[in-house]
């Protein structure tokens, strides 16, 4: 009976699974984890360059889905956008914590683009590489000032206040550049995804 139930869950859409998770259905969470766990892990490895820490982040992300699944609404965007936003935020939190704990800073943004973990399958690495390639291509069209704040925030884990200090720009300017950059990236990536469908 459980096996039949699992097979049925695997055929459900993400939002149907999320609704079941809201009802404390562990099998639905397991199905979502099977569907997206490796991609969340790949994102964390890119930023942390640490497979063990990335596995912990991945588990934390899906625990957040378990706890916060009922808060998701379509107005927040696509489910995958919401999920990977949670994953990105959790990973950056871990990066900042490590920086505070060890006073360690990774100055080379390119380190975040090289997957070296043998724990990631070639297929998952290819998907992650493709997604990052799209983001990087979209970032190339941003003005230099906007591109800089995105790189410092999303790839180096700096807060907007830290970016203002590092660049010597007023905090309000940094916030405006970030908002404009994210709006442009969202539009560019939506067009890219729409062209593939």
C-alpha cells in the first residue's frame, strides 16, 4: 500500500505535494526532496565549496519547506523560484556565519562556479551549470554598478550595508541598484525560461 502511495505522489505537481506537506504528509516531502534535493545541494556547494556543509544546508531547506509550506502562495512566484530563494538565503546565511566564525573570506567569485564535489552526479552538475550560465549571461547585460552589487550580495554573501562600506556608495544607492538589477534579471530570466517552454 505504501509503495502505491509513493508512486502516486511522484506523479503529483509541486503545488499538490506542497498542499499535502501542509497536512503533515512526510511522503510528499520525500517526493519533493527526491525531485529537487540534488539541485539545492548543487547550489549550496557552488557557494560554500563544502559538500558536508551543503548537505546540512539542503536538509535545513527542506525542513523550512516542511514548516513553511503552508505559507507559499502563487503570488510569491513559481514554486521553484520560492524553493531556490529559500536555498540561496540559507546558504548565504551559512557563508556569513562561517565568515564571522573563522574570519575567512573568499575573494574569488569564480570559485563559486567550479563544482568539484564527487557527490554531485554529472547530470545534476550539468543542470546547475546551465542555470548558473543563464544567470551569468543575464548579468552581463546589467550596468557595471548593478552587476557589482549583485555579485557582492549573491556570490560573496555581503549585506547591503557591507556593500555600501566596501564600495564607498551610500546605502540608499546600493539598495536602488540592487532593486533595479533584480528587476532586470527577473525579466531577462523569465524571458529565457519562457523561450524554452
